[in-house]
């Protein structure tokens, strides 16, 4: 195989796939057609390519091994993506076209998620959630069962014990060790979570955490009481002003295209599409009002800045491919400004009392997501341990409900699963970000977002794309690899004394 030609074709493929994702999930293109793009590149995604890079990875050393690892992950994911693109297209297109009845009106399934988070009436929230669950069970789940069982079969065809084993080998770290670390975080924060989340449910909804539903949390997280500080029309100016203080002028970054318009079929989940790194990056956010907009903008802005600042002469294996925990960690560095007390006062103009209230609120939300992803990892290790996925719905409900003390329904047992154990990227990114942020606070001070040297530091580490893993970046900063204790201590300290 000619690896250079493979990489040229891979870059072309990735650009077309990301453009297709952008157009569809931004609501600009009705149907998602991944299969057509996969069919253009048969040379990239056959079993022979996967086995070639698997052997190359096993027999290489140093930088060659790292590049082979990235190309193995790309070829394996791409092979499966191509094999089942027709199912993925059908799932996405069904989601885009599905409607539910709310108040005698037809509402798109995607937009109903936004309505859910904004609905004050608990009975109506439950009604919307029930209709979403019914749609998921009847329309999405039959295809999702076929999709995941097919993925499981393919993993075994490459000689792996199961899908979990395949991605543990490809990603190169122990998922079960990470699971144990997150179990420790869950047990260490259990009393804090019950106390503070329970108080939040009581104060906001006058209901107990026990017996509540995930839809109740969606409304609480929306946090309408803080909307006066998170105005929709100020979203872009605030983001640009923050970046400008760090010496990053977005108005002069023609390689970042912002899409913040509201469209009915636009995905409510913010995203960044790297069509051509570093010259064509799409930053997509669905504005709905409130603090969620700001967190989404800063998170996806972190991705966009990372890839827009990546060196253009890097190998494709380091511009597009690699350990996604790196780019997620950089995204969290910016997103977490939304609960930085100094930033809230300096930039958003909150008074001390409001800043205290909001940072406390987001500290509880942060703990929720850590515990949720601990549950997702535990459940996905169960889900992907054998071929069959049917019957895992009750386990999904039990694991998530036990971790979060609110009802998670069995119907979402496959829809709430990302491919390729992406949940591990988020978990490792949170740990990574906690350590990078500690480094930045020590080096640039508590108002680092006003320090151009902090911006220069970020641009420097962004410039390497994903050439280095989180562990390697931390070693450059004099840490001894990923250490969950930084994340755990930050989480506990933010809630203690409140």
C-alpha cells in the first residue's frame, strides 16, 4: 500500500464527510447522504486496509507507531462507517423528518428537545418526553439495534474479542481502569451530589430528586433565571471580545465560518466541522437563549480555534486524526470560562451575588455530567461486551438512574450511545483540562483570559493539532500523565462550604 496516496485520499474524504454533516445537521440539507461519499473511496475502507494498518501498528515503533495507530483507528472506523452508512443515513433522516404532536401542532423531533428544556409545566414536560420516547422506541430503535449488532459482528471479524476490546486496543488505554477511576469519583461525591442536587430540585421545582425524571433536569439546566446575563444577541460579541483579550482576533480569522442562525431542522447539539484543517472550519450553534448558548459557543469555539490554529504542514494523521480527548480538553478550557467567577464579573457584568449563585449552580451541573459519563462508560462496556444488544435497555435505565438519582428511561438505551467509545474522550478530556487549567492559573493568574501570554500559550499547544496525546502534552507541562485527583479535588472544592 502507498501510505502517502492513502493519506491524500483520506483528507479528501474527511473534508467531504464533514461538509455533508455540516449541511445536514445545520438544517441546510434535508437528507444526509454519507453512503454516496463512502462509495467514492472504496480504496480507503476495505478489510485489507484495516488489517494492513493493524499489522503496521503492531510492528512499528516511535513516531511511526503513533501515525500507524491514528491511521488504524481511521481505517477501522471508516470501514464500519462505510459498511453501515445506509443505516446511519436512515437513522439521521428519520430523526430529521420525525414529528410529534404538541398542543395540536406538529413539532420536529429535534426541536422538541429545545421545547422540553424550556417547558415550566412538569406535566407538559413529561408529556413531551413520553412522546419523544415513543418515537425513539418505534422509529429509531429498530435501526439502532441493526446498526449496533452489525458493528459488534464486524469487530469480531477482525479478531477482537468484542467491540469494547477492539476500541480499547485501538485507542491504547484501559477502559476498565478508567471505569474504576470514575467509580471512585462517583462514590467520593455521592453525599455531595445528593445534598446539592437534591436542594436544587427542591428549590427550583419543589420536588424530590428521588422520583424525578431526566426531563426535569433538562428544565433546571436551562436556568432561565440567569437569562438576563446571557442574552442571545450578545453571544457572538462576548465570545469575540473574550478571545480578543487573549490576542485572538476572530474577525480576522477567515478560516472560521460561524453559523448561529436558528433553523427548524438544525440540530440542537452544537458542533464544529473541520472540512479542511486549518483553512475551512465551521462553528455551528443553535441559539435558544440562556447560559447553554454560551457554554456551547465557547466549547465549540475551543474546537474551532484548535483546528484553525493547527499547523498546515502537519501530517494528516496529526491535523485530522488522533486522540480526540486533546481537542475536547481544549474545548473545555474555553467552555469552563462560563463558570469562572472572575470572567462572569469582568466580562458579563454580573454582580458578586449573581456570580456566586451561578458558579454554585454550574458546579452542581458539572458534577451531574461527571457522574452521567461515569454511568455511560459503565453501561457501554456492558452493551459492547457481546454481539447482542437487545435486552440491555433495563441495564441502561438502572445504571444511569443509580448514578443520577433521577429516572432514565429504557427507550434511550441505544440513542444515548456514541460510536467508538467517544464517552472516554470526554472523561479523559475533563481530567486533562483540570491539569492544563491548573498550569495556566499558576503561570498566567486567575484572570488568564485577559493575558495575551495565555493566548500565545494556547495557540502554541493548539498548533500541534492532535500529534500529542493528553499524557504527552501534560508531560511537556511537567505533570506525570493524567491524574483524576485534580478533577476530583476541583469538583469537591467547588461545592464544599455551600
